[in-house]
C-alpha cells in the first residue's frame, strides 16, 4: 500500500529523540536541496514537551536538509504505508552547518581525528531494549521461548532492518524480562551513528505495528535489568587495516589506541553528561550490573567502562581485523552523534598528549579497596546527572568541544530535565522515560 505515503525529514536532537517534519511523496524531490525550515528554539526541547531556557527567539530558523545517503524506506506492512524518512543536517540559511547540530558535532570530531591521525573511525552500537505491552508472558532469560514468543515481531524486524540496510548482524533475547538485543556490523564515520539512529526507529516502528512498544530507556522499572547502548569501535588506516591492533604491543593495542584509551579514561567521568545524559541513566549506571561504575579500562572485563574485545579467532589476520574496543557507559537517551563525537574527541585528546595506557583491571573494580582503585587511577562514575554536568563543567577540555551556544543550551536542557524529574519516585521516573524512549 503506497497510497498516502509521506516522507519524513528527521533529525536527532540533544535529548537523542528524532524530531521530524513530513512531506507527501510527490514533494520530496523539491525538498532535497534546501529541506524544510525549522524554528531553532525547538532544540531547547526536553523529552517532556517543555522547553528549556534558550537564547533563540521566534525569528531564528535553520534548514533541516535531507542527507541523500540516509534514505530509509521500509515497505513490509499490508495495513500501513511505508516508513519512509531521511536523516537531516541542520544548516543555516547561508548553507553552513548550524553550530548546535548534533550531526555536525560528530562530523567535526571525525574531521579533527582524521586530520591528526590520518585514520578513519569505525563503530557499531549494541541496542538493548524492552518490549512493553507484550501480550505474551515473560520467558526465562536468553531462552528460545523468549525469542519464539515474539517470532512474528522478530520476523518483521528482520525484514524491516534488512530493507533499512543497516548491516544487521544479530537479533536475540537478553537477560532482562522481555528484553532483547539487536546488533549491526560496524560502519565508518557518520554512518555508524546513522545506523544506530535508523535501527532504533525501525525497532520502535515494527513494535508499534504489532501493538507493542519497544523502549530503550536505561531502566524500564527500578528493578529491571538495564538497557545499555554499548559502542564498539576501532580505527582503519588508509589500506583498510585495523589500526587499533598491534601484535607487538601490550594487550595488542596499537600505540595510537593506547593513547586513545588513556584519553577516554581520563575524561570518562565528564563525558557521562553526554553518554548517560538523563536522570534515569543513573539508575542503570553503577557497579555489579555490567553497565560499569568506574572510569576503568580492562581486557574482556564487562565491569570496565572501556574494554578491549579480543577476537577468539586463531588466524592472526582475522584476529587483527576483529579486534576492537568497547565503551559501555552509553545508553539510548543519548544522541548517537553526541556519544560518538565525545568518544572521538576524548580519545583524540589522549593522542595529542601522548597519554600512557592506563593499567588494565581484570576484576570488578568494585571489589578493590579504595586505595587499590586510587593506585590504579580509577574513580567512580557520577551517581546522578547533576554530578555528571558538574564534572563536565569542571573539565575545561570537554567543555571546549562544543561551541559556547551549543554547550550552554545543551546544559540548560539537561538542567531543566533534572528539574522536571526531581520529585518523581524511581518508579515514576522509569515509567516516564519508558514512555518517551
Ligand atoms: N544490560 C547491561 C547494560 O546495561 C549489559 C549486559 C551485556 O553485557 O550485554 O549495559
Ligand atoms: Mg547485551
């Protein structure tokens, strides 16, 4: 059924939500060059239909300009028109990138990284989510029952994600009640964030069509297993080799990867304001949940905020190709553009300063004494969004990554979000975020 098809021009904002405008199918060609106008005050939206204080008046507008390569059109439903959209760049009227565009933030970070290192950045997200309003009773963790209970859903999802061309790799049950996980192959540069954004929207849409709701909220209820959005990443040199890997170095981490790890570890606490950016994020983040609670680095260690994922392959060339790093703090209330931008910039800082590889930790850092942690240079991650914002404010390097207007408006949105959530019980907080994310 293509009757009545609309095409959405969509962008991912500070709070990681897709906002959009739509045109009928026969109008899209005419909109490809300059897109549609949008009042920038909308960038001050919290997740809860309330604007944060912002510097933008009623006049100021940007163009939301569709990026042709992001075209997504999924046509698998008999009872609904295709799900058709483009991701957009936010541009000023003179065609420049708008300084507060989240996509532009990551684009700039990639350019700086490439200028400094000559390398490309390759990444993939793991998407954990919970199916709500699922009529089928919960099944035990990781079981065939858990996935076959929703076989119709996973069938539609697999079809839809295949049409979306996001490099789908796995669709599986997770540990939590009605919790599932989807992963994609890594992609270079901007496409890594685009795949994540598209994948989440398709997961939501497929659920919607069947009368479920898929939520990526970090915690669907206070005692639920958390939903993470871990990021796997590596670097490619100009010959397409994995520049993160060097068999002659400690933990097989190349020199550039060692500096990168050091930069990320050093700025980890401050970047939580970007990677774990909601009040509800801090019900997930913490030790003993495999979501990570300390600014630690380890090999294989799922309690480390940043870990090396070695390959099980005994073939050296294949092992080198598969070798990657994983950042575990992020959740899906964060914009993938901002998460990857912050990750790249934190690592880049380590490269510029040639910071030494931190000591790797092979136990749960929570089991170490405070003195042992301090000897290893491990600190607890923030325990609230307010603390994370204070840490970002105190980290002059992180603070300088965003242009001042972007930084100030981002922080204003996040502070307003804290205000809006401050009187909610944990239950109410989880419920509220589950409805939005
Ligand atoms: N659900 C965990 C989290 O919140 C991650 C579990 C896993 O390692 O897949 O990050
Ligand atoms: Mg998982």
